[in-house]
C-alpha cells in the first residue's frame, strides 16, 4: 500500500492541517518568523500528523483538538 493510498481518506483534513500549521507558525518577530518559515518549508512526508488525524478519525470526526495534536507532534 502506498503512502498516497493511506493519505486519501484524510486528504481534505491534511490540507486544512497544512494551512492551520502555517498560520500558527507565523510570528510578528522577524527573526522568529524566518526560523519558523524554514521549519514549514521542510515539511517532509508529515507522517506524524497523518497518523494523528487517521487515529482521530477512527473514533470521532476530526475537530480542532485533532488539528492541535497534529501540529504539536509535527513540531517534535
């Protein structure tokens, strides 16, 4: 099974997550904003947030807490 096949059931939620994560990483402090910009640009496969969202969806609809948890594990 490919990574794309695993992502497919939560594709829309991953798009929402990516936008929320980018928005949350913005800062009014120029140096901090530059540092977080590099973090966001090097997003990789986003396996951790994907697993959080898939797990959340097993038990209930994905909600604000699901996106917060996905963002926190992405920062690990």
